[in-house]
């Protein structure tokens, strides 16, 4: 039996929560349910014209995906980006964070700003500059490689090099964000721990291995999960740099989804792809959380 | 996670504000004028230039005010589709003629049949038939051709002469011989022709020239592994294998005009938009060294066809001012206005009679276009075509790069197409059975 005050309190609580819940329902849950239903139909351009041509197809869209070589290709591209790009991104951010936090650096704030600058630069501008850098004939990168005797690489034109080129650019563009988080994490480690380690005769590597890394644990997990989720959603970089080419070598899942949905208007297909991506991301996150829990 | 939710909230708020201000602006502008406001969308350069043609139209029609909205080509397709879904399409618009089928399938366009029946200005027989045909979907016309964009061969006269050819050959075997000869005199590292490996237009043109319908059974199945297309595709691939064409994508050629001027390649299949560019960007001493020719065909019995590209003028289904929109289309279709438009943009008129004007006959480069326009073919007029073309392009590029053998690429393309057109087969079948049921 609840008292009147309690009931009043909970009513007030609901009242305060209502706007936020309403927005989340309208802009988040309803679209998600709509998307799920859409993925069970063959809603396409004909159905936009006359809705009666939309058919309920059950799981056919999903079955189609599994038998579509392009889906597996885009899955490969996405996983390449997650398995190569995400660790590289985390390592570079951690390295940069250690660098700008170390006492060896004269003006840490200046370096922090420089490293953070790419994060806030417009991607399209960045892509134009990087396209020049990657140019096989006039590009700075191939020019530098030529100095040490490496033949020019057609970075964005060669199917084998296009994805590494995209990853490299994406890492450069995004590492500053995680760096800032790592810097905050590093600042939270008490100086006494390092002092104690030094007294015990620990070298720089041992201090990093036994003090810095364990203390950064939660930060590392957060960064790893967020970076992984972000890398699963690779889209803008290949969209502006290569449009998914050459020979589909940079068509990620999200790019494929965009093409299916907003270029060819096969919305049923696109919705199925979105759900597959959602399930993969969910599984990835669960695995990482499980790994972390087992360690502690 | 909290950052994400914050952004979600902000988006909602800005959306509401955006909608609010949009409606306010809408009310403000429409209540002042007595005239009918006609909204017309045009793309890129045309959108800029058509504004100069509007005052004369408004003077003739004091009851109409035309608001031209310029839409960039890259955003046009998406913008029009979203406008249609959101019921905010303009009254009339310029539409790439390969998009007509798609917008007709969406039921976004007004059939022009009744308007044509009473018109004294626009009639199908005044246009190049291949061009007019691109606008006819399932027997009904949905667009009036505005300007044409067919492709011909641009080539270096001087290099071809050095290779022993005074004119461009008209059949594939002779053409290939000419390319070999050009390659031999062009110097090391240079090629005979540029066929960008990431464009579907070249393999499609060759296929059409060889008589392939591209799609069979009422455009419901792929016909790419059938002999006509396969032969054409082999011809195309051989040009790369023999080293006559470089396996470049179009973005790998840093400056097309510079490279053409340098003799890096001596032939290039492209359209009228490059006429002005070649005049402007090639050095003056080369201006007499380039020419245009209609595309060669497989043999003397099959003169080379080209694509019936271009833009059309359409009226949208949801328009409330269709008579006014039709008046604008008629105005823009008059031969004298087409010629003014040519002078302003360089866009080639779609009306055959405009071509007898001296502005067109005195330019030797245009002769090839005039002849090519008699032989233009539309690509399959179905909304799925572009998707299929892109898929063809990807597979062709894989063959050019040596990733897949030609024949298996075509077989797998047909499999892909058959699956992509399943819905279309169902619709065609459904239409047939309902027609049969309706008939006694």
C-alpha cells in the first residue's frame, strides 16, 4: 500500500520524465520498430509510388543478404576497418596522450591542440587534401616513398591499397578525440604510484606496464568500445574519398546500406542491413564487456 | 551514451525551429503577389542560365511569376525524390532523361499526353526520334526533350594523320587498326584511347552498337551473357589487353585536357559539354588539331549508335498550376528560344529544326553530333537501370583490372540482374493477369 505522497512523487517524476521519454519514443523507439517491420517487406521505389505493391516477404531480405557477395565484401571491409583501424586508432591516441602528458614536452597545450585539430576539421576538406597526398603522380606520400626507393603506389586506385589508405586517413582524422580522453585518464593517476614504483626500481616500461595501464583500465575499455562502434559505422571517409571503389574495395556496410536505401530506394533491403549491423555491433560490445569482466 | 542522447534532443529542437521558420517564410512570400507563382527547378549551369530566359516569358504571360530554383547536379536526384515523398515538388523541372522512368514509376510525373494533343508548339515529330523516345514510358510521354547530350568521338587529327589516317574509320576492325597505328606513333607511355574504367557508358555503348537489348523479356531479365553483348564486351576488354587503352579511372587522369594536349591519348568518347572545354583549355596551337566524329559501329551494315542522353522538361503530378507549367515548357521549346539557350549554355537543342540554323551548321565540330543524333538509342527505361549500370561498371572494372575473367563476369551479372528485377517481373505479371481478368 503506497502513501499519497509517494504516489504524488512518482507522478511528478513521470511528468518530468515525460518530455524526454516522449522524444526518445518518437525519434528513437518508433523508428527502430518501424525499421524492423520494414526489413520484413520488399518496400522499394515502386511501393513509394503505389503502396499496394509492397509485399510482406518474411526473412527473404535477410536470406538475400547472406547469399549476396556484395554483402560479404562489405562485411569484410567493415571488419578490416574494425580489426585493423580500431586498434591502430587506440594505440595512436594512447601514444599521443602519453607524449603530450610527458614532462619532456615543452608546450603540451600546443601539441594537444594540434593533435585535436583534425577532429574538428571538415571531413570533405580533409578528403580533398588527402586525395592530393595519395595521388600516384603528384602526391606527397608517393614522392616521399620514392626518396627511399619504393615505387609509387596507386593508393586510391588499387583495390589492395584503397582500404589501408582509408584507414590511415580515418586514424589521422579521429585519434585526437580519444587522445583527449586518455589525457584525462592519465591525469587521474596519482603521482605517488609512480614515485613508489620508481623507489622500487621500476624502469619507464615497467612503470607504464604496471602503473599506467592498469589505472587506465576503465578508460581503455570505454575508448575501445566507442572506437569499435564508431569503426563499425565507417561511412563518410569512403563516401567522399572513393565512393566505395575501386572494385568495391572500400564499400563498408553502412555505405552499402546508404546505397541500397537512398540511392536505389530498396528500403526493405537497407533496413535488413541496418539490423544485421546492429546485431554485429551488439555482439562486439558484449564480447568486449565480457573480456573486461573476466580480467577484473 | 549521454553525449549521444544530448545530440538527439538538440536535433529534435532544431528540427522544430527549422520547420517553424520555414512555414513563416512560406506565408510571407506568397501573400503579396497577385500572379500565379510557378516553381521551376533546374540543375547546375542550366539553372543559372534559364533565369535569363524568364523575363521574356513573364512579359508574355503577365499572370505568371516564375521562381527558378537552382539545384546542383550532385544533389538533384536525392532532392527531387525527397521532395516527392514530402509532397513539396515544384510545378515543373528539368530532369535528366534517364531519370524519367524512375519518376514515372514513383507516380511523381504528369502524363503529357493531353497537353500534347492540343499543343501547336510541341509535337513528337519535331524532335530526334531516339531522344523523344527516352521520355515515353509504357506508351505515355512524361517529358519534353530540352537539350541533348549524346556522345561522339573526340580525337587528335594530327596524331591520326601521322599514323596514316586522314579520317576516322567507321567500323570496329578499321578503328582498332587505327588505334594500333596511333599507339605506334604516339610515343612510349602514351595510349590510343581513354576509356575510363569506372564508367559504364563505354561498355554499354559498344553493347548497343552490337545490337544487344541489354535487358530482355520486357526489360525483366539480363541479356549481358548473350552473344551480342558478349562480343561487344570482348572488343572493349581487348582494347585494354592490347595496351591501346590505359586501365585508368577518370579521377586518375589529373587534367584531361593537358593529357589530351600532350598526346597521352588521342581519342576520347565524350559529349557536347566538352566542346567548350576543349576550346578553352587546349592551347591555341592545338585548336586545329582536334576534331569530332560519330562513333564507329561493328561493321558497315551497323553504323555506330550512341546514348540518347540529355535533359527533359517535366510537370509534377502534385502541381496545382499545370496549365501555366505547360506554357513555360512550350515557351522553352520554341526553336528560337532553344537557339538562345544554345548561345547561353552551349547545350545542343533537342528540336531537329533548330539544327538548320547557321549557329549550328557553321561549327565543324557539331557536324558529328548532328549525324550522331540520327542514331541514338535509349538505355532500358526502368527505375532499376542505373543500379544495373553501376553493377555492370563494377564488374567491367574487375575484368579490366584482371580480377575476374570476362565471361564469368557477364554470367554473374545476369544472375544479379535477374534477381534485382524480380519485383519488376512480378509487377509485369500482375498487370498482365489483371488485364486478362478485365477483358471478357
